[in-house]
């Protein structure tokens, strides 16, 4: 079973952690290869989450999704 909430949270986190890598690579005048791959993986996870959840997500639902995923892992 695919967990679209988990895919969404992981995609957002991977993409967010890649942003400093992109900025660092541009500041050092080098190609951002690893950061670009991370952005693509994160974007793919977000698209997979949107595709597997009927109706998709709205921006207002994202904090709820994060809270559900964190609560799920804290309650194990």
C-alpha cells in the first residue's frame, strides 16, 4: 500500500534540504549535480503523493499531513 502522506512529507523535506546545496554550488561556481538530483527526487515524491491521493492536497492540508506523520512515528 502506498502512503501518500509519507511521500509528500519526504518529498518536501528532501527538496528543502537540497536548496542550500544548490545555493552553495552556485556560490562556488560549480555545477549543482547532487543538489539537482535531490530536487528531482523530492519533486518526484511530491508528484507521486499527489497522484496516489484521490483529490490531491491543498496547501492548507500540508501542516496536518506533517503532524499526522510525526504523530505516527512518535506513537510507535
